[in-house]
């Protein structure tokens, strides 16, 4: 049995907030936010950055409710680590985010781009092409009266935001909060244009846009082609967009595949046809390439014969200089974005947004974008550190945000004031201390 007592020492179980504060300092986010107008002074001496960065500090711990800020009101480490003036109360945090406008979103987006440019390495998926995955994810907010909550295509009440992820690591490049009833293509043309306009800020020159059949629209292809013309010689975007067959006949596709496709037979009773065709579309100077995969099954995998053949057809708009087999494989890798959605919704966690106001939730989403990318950068950099205690790091290419929180954010330390300097004292047995020290010295200098 333990004897319990409370000491005068100042302890923290979130020493990783110091890493988050250091990265935010590198992004010049506070300066950009404080240059924006603040509301009229009503006994309020909180800077814009005090409000926004406090919320980022909560999100980086996996807390999204405004009331969670009360846990840090008396904590001297929280403002020191995040390099803010004061910690606001929950009502003040909520009120100031309600009063914020879209300029806050733009400041968060630009700060994120600066961080990704300077500190994030995006790996390619094919040759020199960096993947750019756009997708909608459903946020279930049933049993709530929040503004914008409505029936989604999954038949649950919630939101239907659009996300854009960069690189195989899954950095969050851009997002847009949408009402649940919004069709996934509604507004996507404008969102895609805004997202592509962020790409020239990076060092890369080639990107591969991947979208699913919900975004099968020629408008998206036009946006890519116009972007390539505008940035010729600097940035080039190829695309793989899964087509929606709509009223096209699967029997007609089978006939076409038998004529021009290559055939394989993985087992008796199953034939797979893969190939590509070109189709002239009104309004486009050049024919558009369509990659297809047609599967014909005349029996099941157990040998049971079908009365009528089962025909499965997948087709893709494609502009990537690759074989049809490579195009199909690259599109299937687009499914990894579901894991990124899961981290944003469950680890940050922002599936059930904290405010009743749509615009306030939009502000919080962009603060979540910054928190998401900071945690992702921390995770990827920890993998690059030779002394990392992660036992299976040879097989890990991306660390889940929850693991980053557990290992680096929730790292216990003692806060010591010594010689006019604040010191973080870590325990003798602290497996991630060396990793923490490596990252902090890298970013705090």
C-alpha cells in the first residue's frame, strides 16, 4: 500500500507541448494571427494567438471541447510551452473563436504550408510524383442541433467535409467543412483550384491527384489542365479519377475489353481484362485516356458455376504516363486516405465538432489542420532519429498520431525554475527522452 502526499514540485504530463510550441514559432503563425484585427476591448487582453494556440494545444492532446482548457488555467507550463501570453478560460476561448473570421483560416493554412515546406519530407508514390489525395469523410454528429448538421449519403446526421492529403505520409494540405447534405462534387472544383494553388510553394514539380468516383466530373480535369498551362515548366499535376459508370453497359465494356485488353486468368472461371482506350470529349483539345479493368466470373472460387456470368467493371480517367496495371494499383493505394480520416476524426479528435455554430467549427477545423500536421511532422522526424526506441521502426513508414501523443506529447517531466531559466527535468528511466531532446534542439534553436 502506498502513502500519498502532495509536494510543492511542478510536474507536467504533457511536456511534448514544448515541441508543438517550437514548431509553431518556426511557422510565424502567432505574428500573422496577431496582425489581424482583434475584437473591441471589453476587459479582454488576450491576443489572437493566445486563443488559437491554446486550442491547438488542446487538439494536440486529443481534446476538442472548450471546457478542457480549464485544466490548464493554473498550469504555468502550458503557456510557457506554447509561447503564449495567457491561458484563456473556456467561455473566453469559445467567445473569441465565435468572433473570429475566415482570415484566421487563411493564417492557419499558410502557417501549415510553411511548416510542410521546411520540415516535412513528402515521399513519392510513382517515379517523381507526389500523391495528392482528395476525399470526403462523414462526421457523425447525430443527436445534436449544430448548424449545418443534416442527412449525409451514409444516412447519418452530420457533416461531410472535404480533405486534401499530401505525400505517402498523409500530411493534411487543405480542408473544407461542408454541411452533411452537400454532394461530394458540389464546390469541389473551387476547392481543388485552391488546393492546387498551394503546390507552387513546395520544392516538388510533379504531383498525382487521386479522386474517387463521387468526384467523376470533367470540371476537375479542366482545373488540372488549366493549372498545368498556367504553371508550365514549374509544377505539373497528373490525375487518376475513378469513373462513375452511370448508365454505361457493363456488357459493352466486356466486349470492348475482349477486343483491346490484355487477359489473365487467376483461376478457373475468372478472367481479368486490363487495358486503356482514348475518348474524344467535347470541349477538350486532346482525347482523354480511360484505363479499364473488367472481371468476368463464370464460377465462384469454390467451383460453383453461375447461370449468368458476373461482370465487374472499373474505369479511370488518367493522365499519368504509366501502364494500366500501375494506374490501377496507384488508385487502390488512394484508399490509405481512410486512415488519415480516422486520425483526424479519432485522434485529434474532431468528428463531433465542439461548437453549435458552423463558422466557429470551420475555425476549429483549420486549427485542427495545424495540430494534425505538427503531430505528423513530430512522428516522421522521430522515425528519422537513429536513437529512437521504436522497436520495429524498420517496418514503419508513418506513425499514427495517437502513438505520437502517447510517446512524445504525454511525456512526464518536472518544471524547474533555476538561474532565471525554466528547466524540464525528465526521469532517469524515460525511453523517449533522447528522441524528445533531438527534436527540441532541432526546432527550438
